[in-house]
């Protein structure tokens, strides 16, 4: 395995693990079209389980029907 493959393996994580890195008040920006992270956006409800509050998601595409309080 080369250096870049090793770095990739160290950084690779599930959508839930990535969402757990988000903290209260964080500002998230989503890429659009083919660059949109579907796996992460489809699991945004996971933030409720982590108790994160006051986050903002900015996307250029129409948002899905997700209510976060």
C-alpha cells in the first residue's frame, strides 16, 4: 500500500462518524450536483442523536424535508 492509500484508510469514516465531528454553532456548506455528499445529507437526522444545536446548512439545491430543532 502506498503513502496515499494509507492516508486515505486513516481518514475514511462513515457518514455518522463525520456528522459526530460537527459541533454546536457550526456552519456547514454542501457542494452541489455530483459533488453533493448524499451519504451525509441523508443522515442529517443523526445530529439530533448527538445533541448538536444551532448549526446552519447552506446548499445551492432545494433542501430535503428535514426539521432540526
